[in-house]
C-alpha cells in the first residue's frame, strides 16, 4: 500500500513538514514539524503547525504519530503542541540518548537524564510500526547526527537531513557526534534501494541556477546526479570533500535554541523560580 503524502514548506527555516496518511483508514503521521520561533523577540507561535492540523482536520485524518528524523539544529519542533491537539505519540531514533548526553553538559541541562525521555517511543534500526494499514520501516542513517533515522513507507523514504536534492548535495557532518564516513555509508544504504524509490527531503535551499524549491527526487536521480555522492564517488573522496566543506560553514542561526528544545522532544526547558522559561546561550562552548 502507498501513502498519501502532503508537503508543507516553511520558507523561514527551509524545512519541509510531511502529513502522511493511509487512504484506507484515515490514520496519519506528521514528520518533522516546525514551531514558529522569532529569535529576536524569543516569541513562539503555532501558525505553521496549525496549518498542518487544519489540513488533517479537513480530510478527517486521525493523527497517531509525530515523527522526528533527528534532533534538528535549524528549527524548533512543534511536537508538544501537536501531541496536545491529537494525543499522538512522539517518536525518534533510539540513539537520541547519545545526542542528549552530548548536549546535556553544554547547556547544563540537569533535567535531561540521557535515556531518551521525554520521547514517547524510541525506534530501532529495522523496526516496523504501523500508520493504519501502512507499514513503516525505520532505517538508522547516522552521520549528520548519531540519531538520524529515515522512514520507509511503501516506495517512499523520508530521509531527514541525510540527503538533499541532487543539485545541492548532502548534509553537513560537523555537529557534535557527526561523522562524514558514517554519513557516506548511510547514504549508500539508502541509494541501494530500488532505483524508482521516491526520496523526500527535509530541507531545500534552491541550488544555484534553480529558481524554485524542490524536495522530491528518486534513488536513480541521486545516484546519477548528486553533486557530492553520485555513483563513482568513493568514501575517501566524499569524506575529504565533506570535511573541507564543513569547515567553511557557519552554524545555523537557530542551532542553540533548536537543540535545547528538540532533545527534549519539543519541550522547553523547565521554568525557573520566576515561572518563566529561558533558553541558554552557552558562551565559548561550541
């Protein structure tokens, strides 16, 4: 069975959120949601998440899962808001525990134990779960982060930040716990799927010469045209390129607020004595 897939592109963070549903049962999942966040004022809003919920309501969909491909460094997850509205479970790859342990001391986040909590479900490589009558296969695709997973549903794979469109290339691997060699192997694992498999990106930035955003491609197209990792590119060549390129990249604008929230399954840090929540800006730690 094949899912119905709807895409919602947030140009402020260049992020694609997916509403994936089973046409037979109406059960659905939201993949990689976005919480509106203004870094200048520190204010949040739920306009983008509410647009996804409105689309689901119009189609009478029953949202059972809120899926994260990884702890994002470029946008805040709206999973807490979505869970409150739907009762869905929030799930991520089991290696999020390793990411929590890396960032816990950076933010002095004493509420984080490093066991995967407060996510509702920690998913293992090769595990299956269901969205109605649709089987979802979990594929561990580390490299960008240790906890990255991709979700295979029918002939579709939601790859998170592991791959970008062929004319843009691949994800960076220089965040804590990232590894270019592991990223290469994860990509080759995805590109070993049947050529006609559809790949859905989590981001697009319009590669030079392209006037429109795009986030849907195929295994065959990536193997033939990806500017970083097309067929014939060796692991050594990829690692050399990726490491050199990563040294030239600035940190994402929202990395510090995003990581603090996303390793907590979308929750803000606990309120302080005055009842307010604060996001930390660690000085000279990164």
